[in-house]
C-alpha cells in the first residue's frame, strides 16, 4: 500500500538531477546576471578535456550537476578567444580614441594574455564550476582557458552584445584597473611566444654577445626568427633586454598577422 502511494507521489517530486541543474543555473545567474537558456553549453564550458565518462570533481562546492557532458570545452575556448579579442579591441578603441595601433595591441595583450585571464578567472572563482580529472586541485593554468570557453558559451547562448557586456561590465572593469594596466611593463617575448605556440608557429631567439668598443662591458644582440624568417632584431646590455627589444620590433606585425 505504502509502496504504491510512494510511486504515485514520486512522479510529482523534482528529480535530484533537476535540483542540481537548478542550483547550477542559479549560480550562473549570480555570476552572469541572467538565467542561461542553453544550460548544456555552460556545462560544456566548464568541462576540461581530461574528463572521460566519469568526472572527478576537484571542488567540494556542488554548483555543478553530477552528470558530466560528453563534450569538453576546447571548441568553446577557441570561439571565446576570438570573441574576447573583439570585445577588448572594441572597448580599447572607444576608451583611447587618440592612441595608435601599437598601443592598443599592447594593452589588449595585457588583458587577454594567458596570465591575465588566469588571474581574472581566479578572482571570479571559476574553479568552483570546473569539472576535471586531475590528480591535484583544479590547475591554475586551465582557468584562463575556462574563462574563454565561458565567454564562448555566453556568445552562443545570448549573442555578441551580451557577451561584450558581461565580460566588460561584470568581469573586466570590476576587477582590472585599465589605467594602471597601461603603466605596467609589458613582456613582449612571453606574449609573442604564447601566441606563436597557440597558432602553431615557431619563434626562435638567436642571441650573441661581444665586447663594447671600450671593452668595459658586453653588448648582446638578438635576432628573432619566426618560421625561419627574420622578424625582429634588438640589442641591449643583457640577453633579456636584447630579446625583449627584438620581440618588440616583431610584436605588432606578428600579432596582427595571427589575430
């Protein structure tokens, strides 16, 4: 008797999966400011490629439904990367109307570079959503990719205008002081190598040294070759300075070509 009654009532009770979905959607609304339409896109955005059929959850907060998506986030990461480039370019174009292309390119790279995105993802506490099968806790270096994938999901779910507003007004500006960022020294070599690796391009720094004319110190000279072609040359009082100057010479052209 009681068994039959329970089976009848059970049909009207929400399933645990639906409850988990509701919690996930509620947490996303808190982060993004809206309730997602296509929840599966966001599930995919937070699913690392290390996940197979069974996920290992690295964070104890249960924001994420226990059933992992069958697709990981690399495709959304690819899309989000392109959307972020456009969003940040548009923002900087409006914010700095008198600045030249080289300045805008440099500042954009400070915002969308791997280290910057990882730091921003940490500030947004995106690790609480991530599903990954890793030995340790959610690795810092996957959070930047996760942020890109999330923006890709927002773009697919709500369109470009929403993705632009979400990243600019809810993520970037509350956590990053753009004016302070402009003043920071920029690592041209690291950023160039990062983009080269991402685009499957080979960048090689060839550095030599020789005594100065008065023999008081050494002068370092660097030639940067990209896919075996000379892309930039620089010199300085240290190997690091010479490489940075060579990378700076090549940077604007290289980034524009591979954007």
